[in-house]
């Protein structure tokens, strides 16, 4: 099985370009994006100026002491 020099060069160039583009996407830090369309309950980030993702903001859990939880279950 012989591989011509031209196809070997093309393969090396394709792999190098794929590695550079993958590194650029992985090294890009997500930036917060203002999302006035979705509202305040959503949080959006944009990575590498290409990929934008949105997720609902987490709601904080209400903390209760152990005594309050025990009293509530006893009646």
C-alpha cells in the first residue's frame, strides 16, 4: 500500500487545521451575554463568538434548621 506525497501532505494539513480549530474552541472562555428577550430568569453564555447556550438561573434553596424540619414532620 503506497501513499502519495500529495495525499500525505493533505492529511497532515487537515489534521493540523483540525487541531488548531479544536484548541481555539477549547481555550475560548465563555462570556456572559445579555438576554433581554428571555428575561431575568435565564442566563446565557457565548463561547468563541459562535456557540451561545442559555439555561435557567438556579433558584437558591431555602435553608431550614434541623429542629424546624423535625417539628414540621411531627405535627
